[in-house]
C-alpha cells in the first residue's frame, strides 16, 4: 500500500462500507482474494518439510514449527545433545530467556516442563507487548527434528496456567478464567 490523503482514505472507506452492506462477493479482484481466500494464499508461502507432516521450516536449523505460520527462531533449541534431545532442550529453557522470535514478536520463557512420559515439553512464553500476552507451546522430537507446536495464545496468566495444567493431564482447581470465553 502507499500513503493516501485523508479524502482518498475516506472514499475507500465509504466504498468498502457500501460493499460490506450488500451480499455480493467481489469478482476476482485482489481485495476479494485477500478476504475470501486468505487461508489458501497463506498456504502457498509455507515451505513443507520432508518426512514431517503439516509443519514448516523455522530459522533454527534442527527445528520446525506447527500451527505457527510466521517463520520463527528458537534460540534455546539445542544444536548438540548426547542422549535424550528433549531433556537437553528443557535444561536450556530458563525463565527470562528468549524462547521464540520472529519479525512480529519476541517471547521469553516463563515456565516449562517435560511431560510425565518424556515425549513432550510444554512451554509458557510471555510476550509482554502482545494483545494476547501468553503463548503455550509443545515441543516434541520427530524424525530428528524439534517440532514446536503452538497450542494457542491467552489474554491472562490464569488462562494459560489452566491450559498448561490441562494439557499435562493434571486437574485444574482454579475455576473458570477469562480465556475460557475467548
């Protein structure tokens, strides 16, 4: 987009509002594609990774990401590990360290734990400048890659603490949260 005058912006707004009031779909214009085909357009830019389904490559060499479409970097991800890769990873996840960063945000580790069966790591990350400040991720190790799966974002710390507890199969005793309704 380019800069427009206040009058040009008002004309565009009026036209979009008029279009929104009727039930006609635009015929092939770029705006119509953006509104009605966003998912398909986004998919064409995602780079699939051989051997691992429904993930895209990340900026971190031995890591991929699932349910997170902006290519990201995971600075705590171990490059070298001797035995259990997830144990090596969870040891790197110290509170306050950068967990995930991309062109839109940087989040830091708030809390992390290795699952009881040792097959996943759950991470609460804090992006203090985000509208939905809290993010929950699961890290697994598949086909020699660390798979970072976004499990959602949350408005409140209580909301993410509840989900963090539930994804581990633990009983939540804290009642309802604001995020239950979002």
